[in-house]
């Protein structure tokens, strides 16, 4: 879950690499480092802390000359966050320098063997083991760096995206990928290497995305050469035109990326259904779905695999698929699914959901499902990501770059795509009346305006946040479609404020959590108009009887819950199947404001990274 960036060309590498690290810091921010090479000397600086700490340290004592450079921002796996364990890492000779995202699982046995050969290690990382393995092979096999990297990677077990260069070759960087993303930006006589395209988008919109078990030799002034790590066959790379611009990855005047992304939801939801939802004609067009519609309509069941916020989107989808399309659905944590020896058949459809399209556990679940003969459909945000390439078909969410680690707009755009799939299937299967179908299409088209309306409650939510910012625990309750929203609201609060919070079905409260309720316990209750409204009111009465503090999320015009609740947040009236797209907005704002008031690092919460590319 680290971020890597590299440059080789004619311009100064330092500002390219440093700014690239700043844009990749959402991938890891417990330490950072840079190595620069001017053709004569290698200069390296690395430190525990954030990229800003690295920049300050470099300004004090490091020359920044050189047209070749690599950098790394770390989310620690092997070895605690400190200066020594930070990347880049030298080989024992000091001639090879490497950066690495991933985990080398058999590093201990390799390290033991290298120690027998006289190698010493200064860090606790698996990465230092890998660079010395490459050096050992280069020396003993008398091969060039590219071949040494290839041989070494055939000996390791794990996941990696690496960039390595040799002091003796000032015009070359060798990169390779397995299980962790790696993009190569193609400029005019210059090349960029990064975990995603954001570090080089202002320089070029052409990129090569390496596939798993591919490596590339990037030489100054030459074409990129791509090969298979196993088998050594030459690969003709596909140069992709990026659909990304610099404005999308800047804060745009907001204090945090998270707040910007919360406020982007009206526009990105519209982007998600633009050209796909033709409500006046009663049409939903999803190219990736239309071609394989019979796979879904003939399926015995749909299995949704995802992690974190994407898993919550999958839970919402379970309600809408079963309710409208009458297809049995199971929602699985990808991290558990892959190890449970699940029963999968050719009659199953797997929907894999991931914002980044690089989530390691979800990718492993996809691989398992494909081996069992199931049809796999991806829902992800990042064009050209591994999940978009590994699935049989799929749909992009078109949310644009999401930089804040706590996912917001990805959640609502995922639900938008999944809702369109469910409605399309319901129409084809005849499980929904024409009037209901048309109603849902027209209502889905109004969601951006309703989200805009919900965002107008920001000042009220900020006042509520000030009251409860010092609470030690929160309970979130919802029923039906809004039970997953309660889970997601609790997750957001945990992620960025570090306050313990739990989401529960409201009816389950009396089966355990009610024991926690006292005058110190704030309880967020989603009590919008639904088939469960009266029952939720009863649950609120139970909380009031035990002196719990109630923060109610209600539909506009509500009176019954308002009389019971201590604090109220309102959203526009919305059909129940679409309500999660609206009810999640106040909960995002609540968690955001509490975290800001507690002086948390909202965009980069501790111990978390945006794209979980390791197990």
C-alpha cells in the first residue's frame, strides 16, 4: 500500500519525484524517501514521517541535482516506521537502489541464505532483502540488471511493484509488477513511473499499465521494452490515453480532499448515470452488462465480493437486487471469501467492487471465482486498473480521482451503478411493473438535486458535531436499505475521528447493544420514511427510556421522530430503494466535522492507506 514514483529524462528529477510523492501520499504516509542520480553520484534522503518532513530534511542537507530519480511513501508492513526502514534501499555494494510496494513473503529464507554469503542488512524490511538478492544474482550470474531482476523475481513469493536502478547505468530504470499497480508515463524523450497516473498527469496523458508478471526496462531516449517475467517473451505494450486532468487531483479551495469529495457527489452521481440512464425513454444502457445480460438473468445467484466501504455498497445492492430483480444475493468479505473454500459454480455471477480496482483480497477472490468457472463482473472507479482488466466485463463508476482515504463519492457512485444494474435486470426478468420501473428511473435522475439539498444541512450538522465531538462511543442504527448505511456511517467515524462506533440493525439493538446505552451514549438513528418507520420509532422510544442521546436522520416534514430526538438531520423524501444515496450524506458530514474538531488528519488517518494492495 505504498506509493512509488520515478523519473528519467532531461529535466530535473527532484521536483517531479517530490510532487509525485505528495500526490501519492494517500497510499502511505508513515515514512518517505528520495534517491537522485546525476550520472556520477547517488544522493539519498529518507525519514520517518510525511512527505513534508522529507522535503524539509532535503532542504537542509541534500543536493537535488540529477535527471534520474525515484521516491517512495510508505505504509509499513515489514519493519516499524523509522528512518532506516524507509525506502529507497541500497544493495550492500551501494550500486543498486530500489523502491518497492508489496510484500515478499519468503524474504526470511532468502535473507538467511544471503547472510551465509556475507550480506549484511541494516533494516528490517523485505525490500532490502530483494535488492541484495538482485545484486547477488547480477554478480554471480554475470548478467545485466534487467536479467538479474527477472531471475530474482522468479525466486520470490509475494506481491510487488518495484523500480530499481544501477549506479553503472545512469540511463536506465528497471520496473516490474505482480499484484501491485504500476504505470509508466510516456513523455517526449522522458519517462515517469508511478503507482498511479496522478504524479505525471501534467506532463503526459499517455501511459502503459503493466500487467501482473511483467517487467519493463525504461531507458532514456529509447522505447520502453516490456517482457514477461516468466518465460521471457516480449510484450507489445498498449499505450493508453488517460482520462484525467490536474484540476481533478487538487483541493479546489476546500480544506480537505474529503470535504471536496463529499461536495462533488451531486456531479459525480450525474456523471455515473450520464449516457446510461435515459429515463424519458425508459432505458438503462450499460455496455458491459448488455452484452452478458443472460449471464445474470440465468444465474442461480449473485455473489458480491468487496472490502470496507465497497462491502457496504454491496450490502445495499443485496437489498435492491433481491427486492427488484428477485435474484438471490450473497455479500462476502473478499478477505474471508478467498480462504473459506467457497462453493462456486458456473451458474454463479460474481460482482467484484473496488474503488481503486487494485484491492489485493478482491483480486484474489476474482481469480478464485474464474478458476471455478463463474462469470465475474467488476464495478470500479479507476480506468485501466487491474480489476477492470481481470474481470470478464464490468462498469466504471466515473467518480473521478478519490484522494481522501475515507471513501465518500466512491460509495454513492458504486450504489448508483449497482442500482442501474438491478433495475435493468428487473426490467428484463419482468419482476418489476412498468410504473415502478419508470418511477425508479425518474427518481434516480433526481438524486443529484436531493444530495445538493442534503448538503445544505452542513451548518446544522457542524453544530451537532460540536456537541458530540468528545464522545467515546457512538451507536448507529438503521433498518432495511439503511442498515448498510448505518454500518458505513460508523466506519466513517472510526476511520477519521478514531472514536469507537458500531453500526447495527435497529431491531438487533435489544439483542445486546442496548446494554451500552446511557446518558453518555450518542445514538445515530436513520429514521427516514420507509416500510420500517413505525418500528424504528419504537426503537427510538427504547433508547429514550434508557436516557440515550438520539441524533435522528429523518425525511423532510417528519414530526413523530422530531418530538423524540435530541438532535435532527433532515434529507429530502426519497423512495426507499434509492434512499442510501441520500441518507449517507449527513453521516459523512458528521464524521468529517467531528474529526476536524478533534484536529485529526482527515485525508490521511493513522494506520490507513487508500488502496490496500497487500494482504
